[in-house]
C-alpha cells in the first residue's frame, strides 16, 4: 500500500513517524529517509534507539529556497537512487520518504520518477510519502491520502519553531 500525508498543516512527518513506531512495535523493519532535513531533531534520538528502525537524512547544503543549484538537484537525485536500491533490496517492510513530495513540488525531483517508483515497488512493502503540495498525478497512484489542513497556527502570532514540538 502507498500512503501520502500532504497538506499545509502541521503533522505530516509526525503521522509518518507514528506509523513507524507502530510498525516497529509489531516487529516490522522500518526505513525512514528524510529529504531536505539535515539536523538532529528530537525524533531522531528516540527513533535511533529502536532496533528495527533505520533512519537516514538526505539534507541539502542549503535551507529550502526557491532556486536550487545543480548540486542540490544532483544530491536529491543521488538520494532517490539510494532509496530505489533500498526499495528493491527487500530488507524493509515499511519505507517512509519524509518530505519527498516537497522535493517534487520544488523541482528537485521529477514527478515521473516518483510515479515510476509508486507503480513498480514490491507489493509487500508499505510505502509512505510525506510533504506539502502533492500533485494529482502522484495522488492518483496512492492507496491512502490524508490531507493535513491548517486552520490556525501559532506561527501566525510570530512564535518560532520550538525544540521538542516542531523539531
């Protein structure tokens, strides 16, 4: 099954991590690939202590921006090649690709490549993808799509991201 967690609200990554914890607690092997992230956020510390969860970050050398360099695009592409190897490797029951949808929306990865993965991944794997702005052509191939909608957010009051809550 393919799950997508998308939308402009807070909680897409959290939903994916919740699923990872549930799967690991049931004895499944989980791989989490975090795209666009390159920091030691709170969830990494606890997830790394769970024996059947493997987590890897594929962050860029920059913050998210509107214009990416060819080097940024190459790094995203290399990360996707690694993910493809992990998918066909058969070692994991659950594969979570955190923020991969954003990589497509920002033009770092081509949606056709993601759709190809979605069409050809082994059926025994649960594939979870997160990120804002999922396009209809990707949504079409998912089995479950949850949209996290922001109705109100304290960032609108000028609050900044807090350790342990947002990261």
